[in-house]
C-alpha cells in the first residue's frame, strides 16, 4: 500500500494509505474538489473470502483489469495478494507492470495477449501471455530464444464467445507448430511451454439458454483433444463470476473472477419455477460520493441545465454537485437518476454536465452547502448500487464502475473491526422515475 496520502493532484487516482471511515470527512474536505470514491478494504476481503469458499479446491485468479474495475488496481491487488489470491488477470502489459510496481509477486496472465510491443517485458516482469493463434506462437518463440528463457503461455480456445481464442479444429496444427518451434531447443535456449488452457463463457449468468452447456461441452472435447495430442496443461480455467455462482459442473482447477470480488455479478436468469439464487451476501466495495457546493431557489417554470431539458414545476431549491459525466456519472441519468442526501433520495434534474449535476432538494429540509451526496453506496440507511444505476441507463454494473473517471480520487478505508457486517439498508430498487 502506498505510504503517503496524496490528496491533491487533479487527473490522477489517489493512492492513499488506508484510512478509518471516520477520517473520510476530513480527507474529503481537503480535496480540491469534494468528489471521491471510497473503497472498503474490509468489504473486499470479505468478498474474497466468499469467492474463495465457492471456488473450493480450485485456485483463484483475481481479475484486476481496467484498474480493478475502477477500484484502483495497485491497492486492490496488494490486498488480494495478502488474502491469498493465486493469480492475477489483466488486459494489457501496462496493467501488469503497474501490479509489479505495486509489489505484486504472484503470476499475472495477460488476458488480452495481443498487444505486446516489447517482448522483453514478458521476461522482465514475469508475465504469462494468452495465445489464441498459431501465428502468435512465433512471436513468443522469438522472445524465448532471444532471452534464452522458457516462456510459459496459456492457450485460449474459442468455444462460443466468438472473440479471442483458437477454434477447436485448429488445435492439431497449433500443437504441430509448437513442437516444430521447440524442436531441438534446450531449456537454456528457451522453450515455449503450454502451461494453461482456458476458454471464456459468453452468458454464464443465463441458466435458461443452452449456450453455456454447449460451450462447456466444446471445452471438454477440446481439452480431451489437447491431452490426446500429448499436452497436459497445469492450469485449466473457465469460470467467471456468474459461472462460479451458477454452475457446479465446470472441469477446471482455477477460476477467473472479477465482479464478485467487487460485490457485483450479472443477475442470474433461472428457469421458471427454480429457486432464486442471488449473490446477496456479496457487498459492493465502492461508494461514489460528492458534496453540495451551491444552492439556489428558483420560481416555477425555470429552465435548468444545458438544452433546458427540465423546467421547475413549482418553486424549487436546486443543489449543484461537482460531479459530471466526465467523472463517470452517465449523462443518461439526466432527469432520471437519484442520489442520497440527508437520508432521502433526491432527483437529478436537467442534463448532467461534464463537471456538474443539479439535484432537486426542495423536499429535503435543511440541505446546506457541504452536505455529503451519495451517487453509489449507502448513506443514512439508504442504498444505491451500481446495478441499479446500470439498470436505469440500460447497461451493466461493470461499465458503471469502470467509468468512474481518473480525476475522482480513490480513498481506501480500513475499519477498526474488519469482521463487522454492514447493517441492513433500504434499497432504491429502481431509480427510474
Ligand atoms: C477472459 C476473462 N476472464 C474472466 C473475467 C472476469 O469476469 P467477471 O468479472 O464476470 O468475473 C473477464 C472479465 O471480463 C474476462 O474477460
């Protein structure tokens, strides 16, 4: 964890040393702009423990790509490594180097695997690439020979996502090329080692459609074919968060989990009549907050914000909040979203601007400049989740979390009693009006 709190620079994520919840007010008041995201490290640890339990005998790859889904990858990865995460999964070499710079020592899989301008980074930072084609093998063979070191890679097979991954019918030619490239190469000359085999599920949350069953059947056949060709990958991994929750029939010795660690998952679609299984016990780790910076009273009939998409219908008290779509508060929430203020839900009115948002506080007594506003998270017994925000604007919680911008400082919270469970809250449910 970074030792020195660095609270001021705009345009950077703050890597603050963990603070106690009661210190957040003081910290947020020192920010040049009072808009921030709180990351609860105890909640992250509890989610890790829940994932660990579900994974059972399987190893756990923590997916921390996209800045750990907006939570700040260096600090999140440090905490998860201390919890015992076996592997980390990232999208790019830069993301992997960021984890190494933060002191992460566990193996890192480059899930993207396509963009590697500097092969030396693989060796220097001990990164494991994903290979999805025979052509890519040649690049890694050059790398292995150039540095005289073995390069471990994980082979991805496309079983139905239609994205990365080798088609199963090309496994034979892939293995032939691998044997050719390795022929005669002594360990000191650098060999390519197929140490992992995996696929990605397109709709594991959907237990009504048969796509996942089809993908799993294709994967089992592909693994059998690979073994028949003489390969015995040490790591076999398929499950993402939804599969970990929903399936018990996946052949693997590792899972790749992101969303659940951060307290989210796509809602599971279950066959009619089956018992509802929800990931209720997983806790959102991130809260997105700001403060009222300006208050104004308007008569009825006043246009508010760009393009006058809202006119007050009564004499109204309108609060300005210094957060906008450039911070990840989607413009699609204009005239639809709500926030929590003084223990009440308050409506967003007018179009959300790049840096500012207007909220109708007419019905909330006593609102004052400096009051805390919760955009995502719990406050005063109320709650707004990233899933609710996502449902309101037709997207998924992943996008809501990843969109929280770089100029929003992340403050890492450490509770005195890490085992303390959060108290029940009233949920917004559906923030659409
Ligand atoms: C290849 C791969 N594996 C695993 C994951 C983790 O998925 P989830 O966040 O749903 O657990 C992702 C995330 O998008 C991914 O791209």
